[in-house]
């Protein structure tokens, strides 16, 4: 099976695994005996506005990637009337991923500044 190269040069069927793997690296590692505490902490993060913001950004990346993949499929099968839609969908997916990466970088910078503050 061959892969179709997208606008960014990344294989279209690669999805967002690289982004989600990077995001999962940000999460603190769970040590033995802390499973209950980490589950409570993760639930509180999901309920916070910070967690919901990143959750919506990740979902936006997934949605735009799926839209791009669908547009590529429709173009390849000849079902797409306007081929420009593939480029637009690819650009939207690229922008969504870039926004998520920039938000992650800013959050890490803020965390590092707070961590390095003297008390």
C-alpha cells in the first residue's frame, strides 16, 4: 500500500500519532503506589479549563486530519468535484497541528518558569 504525501510532506495515513506521543510525554510518570492519586489528578485536569482547552485542541487536530484524509480519498476515487478542497483541508490540518504544538510549547515554558522560581 502506498502513502499519499500531504502538503506538509508527512504521509497522509500517518495521522497524529507523533503529536499525541509528544503530548503523552508531557504527562508526569506514574510511580508504583500512586495509581489512585494519578487517576484523581487526571480527572481534575479534564475538568479544568486548561484540560478542556487542550482536549478541544487535540480533538480539533483529529477532526481536521480525518477531514483531510477523507478529501484525499474522495480525490483519489474521483468523487471530489473541486480538487482545491484537498489543499484547503490539508492546510487546515496543518494549522490545527501547529496551533496545538505552539500551545504545548507555551504551556511547557510557563511550567518551567514556575518550576524555577525561588520561594
